[in-house]
């Protein structure tokens, strides 16, 4: 059964930025959008790019490898890697998103 796990302090992720944290076997990307915290798998489902090395543009995180874009609020893929890349390597799918809660300045994710 999924339980909330403490991942970091709210101060670890400044507004408009993202950081990745490891808990158990999970590497999780935490994003602070205007004081709201969101969490996705930190490793791109396409070919393993580290999303923390990508860019954050509004509510989208852009993978540094083939530039798939994921909505950080839902994990939904908003733009793929392009026809040429995806015809060789497969399509970018939705990125796993985690439920987040913040309590007493700590960020918890449901794993
Ligand atoms: S590895 Fe992320 S888009 Fe290809």
C-alpha cells in the first residue's frame, strides 16, 4: 500500500526551480511552482534522461535529451521528441506523477 514518504524540506526547492531526491529505489523530481509542490519520476520514461538537468518552462519540464515536455502537475506528455527520434526509439509516454503533501515545511510524496 502506498504511503507518504518524507522527501525534502520546502526550502530545498526554491520557487520556480526543481531538484531531484532519492528515496529507496526511486529518484523523484520535486518542482516548486509558485509555492505549490509537484513530484514526478526524475528519470525520463523515453530513454532515461535526467529531467533535473532539463529546463522548467512554466508548468512544463523539458527533458535535456530529446526535449519531450511533461506537465509537472500531471505527468502528461505535452510534446513528443519528434517524428524522426520517435520512429527510431519509441514514443515518449506520460511521466509517473506522485501525490504530494506539505506539512510543517516538509515535502512528502506518496510512493
Ligand atoms: S530521454 Fe527524455 S525525451 Fe528522450
